[in-house]
């Protein structure tokens, strides 16, 4: 399956982390949503994100590598189109963006959002995502 995915992430405690050129990114405890694409295969990409031990390649790897951060679930939209930025822009209209996170290769403000889980899941279903 190819397409776009949204990871539902729980940050368990306040933290500040260095991520590439992003200096001192602050995270408050709560729920976050990360938008990514996997046009080469969603299953493999999600398995990679769920592994604790891996070389940090993307911004999300740095966040998920912390002990007090866990993936609660994932939602997917099967597509062969590059829709990651369109999904990120749709979420940015409804949820606060972690500026610069996950968007170093595009013009989006960011691909990570601080959100309440219930409104997020309603939004994802409305735009066509399904639980993975």
C-alpha cells in the first residue's frame, strides 16, 4: 500500500530537543499528529517508525527516539499522488503547527501538529483517512 500517513503520538513529559537545524524544539505533554508520505510502501515506513533502535534520518526519528514519546496509532490514505503537503496544510488550518518540523524539503510551515485526539480523528476521517 502506498500513500500518506498520520502518526498519532503521545509526548509524556515536557522536553526540549535538538533536531538537525531546528534548535531547542519544545514539546509539552500531550497528543501530536505527524504527517508523512510513503509512496514506496506505508507498511515498511510505519514499521520503521515503530522501531526504537534506528539511525535518525528524519525529524520524526529524533522525537520518537525519546523514552517518554510513543506512537499511539496511525491513519492512512492510500494514494499514488504526492499529497503529504496538502494533508499538512489541511491540518494546519485546524491545529497548531510545530514550526519547521518535518518540512525541510517543502514550503509547509510544518508537518507536526499539537492537537486533541478526538477533533484530530474526526478531521482525519472527514478527509478520507482510515485507521491502520
